[in-house]
């Protein structure tokens, strides 16, 4: 299916989604948001897709935020609807049971930083820059920035980024845990793919369970989360993959998982 603002390809099970408005630093206009909604559904449901990478076109930007031209036209009602729509899509991405990596290849500002935060993992190129500059425009993040940023990097650091509108570079993003690692730009996609290939070699049901559990534990009390983990640990012991994984270790051979 062709998209107007996204490039989409599946490379041996890994979907590579490129936000493709480089002349506008890949800013999120209505079309990008709608198409991201379609692509997230596709990643979640297409059996040919086992994992995904999100990145931006060109050497300069991952996504430089919401399209400010469109944003400037919003009133109370349309701004709220836009935020609700984007938030639903980003939440769906975050809850996807297939691993998703943001390959942040430049500016990740506003909605771009929020999009990266909604992916399971973030790799950054050396020129990447992160920030939530919405306050400079007299608004606040609308796609989860005030919610996910403090959860990932802590309240104090998040409040500084959110309220100052300032940017941090890739090394600082790494230092505070906003990205998993920093790599040269020409190796970014290869590193993201390598990480996902490693994950795809593991038991797929177990990987999905980890993704689901990490999300579920965020909104459960400690004891309920631990109880849920025990239930899921039990469920996995009933799978063919568990027999295969443990048998392969004991038999000193590589496991051949079937995802059942
Ligand atoms: N929305 C719409 N257009 C955007 C955009 C955005 N968020 N970010 C960049 N662009 C456009 C610019 O208007 C410019 O378009 P033009 O060539 O038609 O004038 C083009 O992308 C290139 O951007 P430019 O500002 O010339 O690049 P730069 O290297 O000088 O600066 C940034 C890069 C990222 C610092 C700067 O573009 C910027 O501050 N963007 C807005 C970031 C932001 O506030 N995002 C949050 C929105 S809620």
C-alpha cells in the first residue's frame, strides 16, 4: 500500500518505516499522523512483520515535531482532537507486542521526541538532538511527552526539558537514559537492525510477554505486577518454545523456536 508521507518496506521480517517529509524536517502533519495510524495497525497485525524500525528521511531530522503551520490553525476543540488521535496511535505503538526501535537520525523535537518515547527502544546517531520545545510556542506536549519523559528519565530532568524548551545532544540523551546507545549516522539503521535480529532469535512468545509485562507493570501495584509475572511465567512453561529453548540449552544446540 503506497503512503504519501511514509516509506515502508519489509526487510526479512523487519518493517522499516521512514517519515518522509525531509524538506519540512519530517514534521508531523495530519497526513503523517493518519498514515502512522495505518502503519502501526499494519505492524501489529501483519504476520510478515516481526519487528519494526522507525526513522526519518534525510540526514538532519528524525521528526522536528508537529507541523507548526497546521498547529497554528487549531482551536480548543481541534487541538484536543488532534492530541487524542495522535495519543491513541502512539499508545498503540507502545503496546505493540513486536519490538519497535526508533532510529533517531537527527532532530527529535516535540512530537518527534514523543514518537521516539513511544517506541520500545531508541538508538541515536551522533548528530541527534532531543527536546520538547512546545513551551516556546505557548503550548505543551500533546502526544505523551509530559507522561513518558518523566517515567523514562526522572521528574527533575523531564521538567527541565519540558519547561525550558531546550535541546540536549545524543551523548547527553544517552547519559540520562533517553536513548539506549549512540552510533555513527551511517551505521544507525544497521545497528537498529542488528539489535532487532538478536531479539528475533529469541523465543517470540517470551519476547512478546516481556513487552506486555513491562507495559502492564507501569499501571499495577508492585504485588499485582509480581503476581501477573508469575502467571505469565507459568503460561510460558506450557509452550513448545519453552521445551525447545530449555532442551536446546541442555542439548548444547541452537534453539529453533516456532512461536507456540
Ligand atoms: N513544522 C513545520 N515546519 C517545520 C518544522 C515544524 N515543526 N520544523 C521545521 N520545519 C520546516 C521549516 O519551516 C523549514 O521550512 P522552509 O524551508 O519551507 O522554510 C524547513 O523545515 C527547514 O527548517 P529550518 O528551520 O530552516 O532548519 P534549521 O536547521 O534552521 O532549524 C530546527 C532546525 C529543528 C531547530 C527548527 O526547524 C525548529 O526549531 N523547528 C521547530 C521545532 C519545534 O518547535 N517543534 C515542536 C512543534 S510542537
